[in-house]
C-alpha cells in the first residue's frame, strides 16, 4: 500500500503523518517551525509523541501545502492534486450561464468582469476551451432542432476564430436579440447564418451592425 493512500496502518497518528510529510517534502522540523512561527520544540514534540491531534494541524498543512484532512484524520491523500476528483475539478473551467440580454455585444464583458455579480446565479463546469471570457447560454428556440433542441445549454468561446460551417452565437441588430445558427462564409464576402429547422426558420444574412459573438465549444443536451 502506498504511503499516500488513505488509512494506511502505519499512519495512525498525526505524528506519523507529519513525520512522513516532512520526509517526503525534504523539510526539517526547524524549517517547519519557522514557517508557522513556533518553537522547534513544538514540532519535535508533535513528531515524537504519537500525537493524535493538535491546534497547529491546519497551519502545518497550509505551510507544507498538503491536505489538512489527511494530516488531521488520515482521510484522503497527502497531496490534494493526487486525488482524481481534485484533478477533475481543477481541469475544468467555471463559466457563468448568462441570459440572452446579458450576451449582447459589450454586455457579456461587463457581466463576466463581475464574477460575484448578483446577476449571475448559475454556473457550469466544463473542460472545453472557453477562452478567458467564455460563458454558457440556454438555447431559446427550436431553430437548430433536432440537433440542438430548445433548452440545450451551449458553451461559447468569444475568442475562438470563426470557421466556415461552425455553430455560432450572433447578435442581430434588427431584432435586438441573439441567435444560435450555423455560419457560412461565401466568396462574395457575405456571411449567412443557417438554421437546421428550415421548416420554421429562415436563413439570415449578417448585416453591418450584426455581430458574431462567439463559437460553440460544447453543448449539454437535455435528457
């Protein structure tokens, strides 16, 4: 059994775990004492007396950059970054789910700059490349049905370069609203936004005051 695994029989006390941590991190008791501003004798006592708990536990864990829960109780892994769940969460971006009126040109930057803003109540974790100002939005209509039905959550990267036949979120000035479509760039310079549900929706030619806001990087379909 690895020395980092939970509930190791050789690591029953805080003292056992502290000694192991200092050894693995190549840190002396004196170095640790200086880090948390206590006398070296205090650390020596913790290491030698099979201590099960201490008021210094979480100060020590922070100073050593190890898991406080592991040091205190032997639960989990010594290094949080070794935990698969921690790795999964750490690898994900946290993006806000914005309302359509919050993603109009210029507005999404305002809301994204206020990460704790009361206007943003829902968030989404994603491993997609969202760029610095990525966000999510819920599809409001059935224009892209059946591939993207109404209620689908789409994750948008505003910084991604738009490619032909890519799915994009665009602002249409004539209706003062945002729409989700597939874009095509034509040789004559025109940019056309196509729906999938052509029975109910028409294609739209991008005009001067219209704007592609960002490209789709992930979709979350309703189950």
